C-alpha cells in the first residue's frame, strides 16, 4: 500500500535555508504536493510537482523530485519565523483525486 | 485560489449524540469532495470520497454507518458523526478539487470535534 514518510521535526535559524524531506512508495503517483498547516488551521497548498519533472522553483520554494529513489524535498530559502508550521508532503493516487499524506514535519524557526 | 469553508469550526457534543459538519465550496462547484481525519500531532487520514448525487466511497476501516456522508448539491457535502464517542474526537477536514481534471485541491479550515 501507499506509505509516505517524513522526518518529524526540523529547527532552523531565521535567514537560513530549510530542507524538508519526504519518501513515498507509489511510483505511479501523478502529482506530488507540499502543504503547510499552521496550528489549529486547515491546509494551505504551497506547491506541487508533476511526476515527470525533477525540479520546480517558486519564489523561495524549490521542490526536488528523485523518482528513482522516490524522494521528494522542499527547500525554503531565507526561512522566516512566519514559516514555522507543519509541512506535509502528499502523493496523488494514480487516476484519482485521492491524496495520501506524509507524517508531517514540524518546522521551527528561531531568531 | 478557490475557497472551501467548513461549519462549525469547533463543536462539543455529548456521548451518544450525533453531530453534522458541513463542507462548502464557495466559488466553484465540486462533484467530488474528500473527508479527512487528523488526530493531534498526526497526519491526515482519508476517510471517504463524497460524490454528488451518489453514495460516498469509504476507505478501508471506516465505518459507513458511523460516518454518514451526504453530497446533496454541487457545493455542499455533509459529514454526520452518529452516536459519537470520545474516541471520535478529532479534527475533521474536507477538500475539493476545484475542477474535475484539476491537480489542485483546496482544503477547508477544519472542524474540531470534542466528544465528552
């Protein structure tokens, strides 16, 4: 079955880059996503990448996809305190709109 | 981006009662919506797919008689937790793709259910 794993916690200094990693198992996923969740709130779509791409950049965000290793990462440049949140990667199940979410990484940014 | 709302945002109910949670797509029509459940400090687990005009599709292990889903219109899906128990306390989140062939899904803000 599908399984999406992330490291649980990441702490970075303000202004540094953050890299959040994700491994997934379903090689037939069409899209892979990164969502942000702030305390007590719903999910905000940050970015996504199509499975035939290996990189996507969107302002401070860079997504890298290694399809061979089924590894996805999100790099946040110049991390700010407002970036503190839980970040979820998610993969789409082939030919459906269903999403399988990772375990979530709590990013803490300190001054 | 597209907006999905949920109501209520927070509800407390007594054991044995039922509670209804609404999910609305505010500026688009959604033939499909999804319901997720999130336990504290855990990930989201897909519960079911809500289909407009037909029965919902439940994920393995989710009790369909416990979690009743109705998708009566193209902008509204409801989740009713029947005969609630304390273990049903959780954060319930809905989502909808903003068009049928879209890869973008928009999530509601979530409903926190506490069963006492």
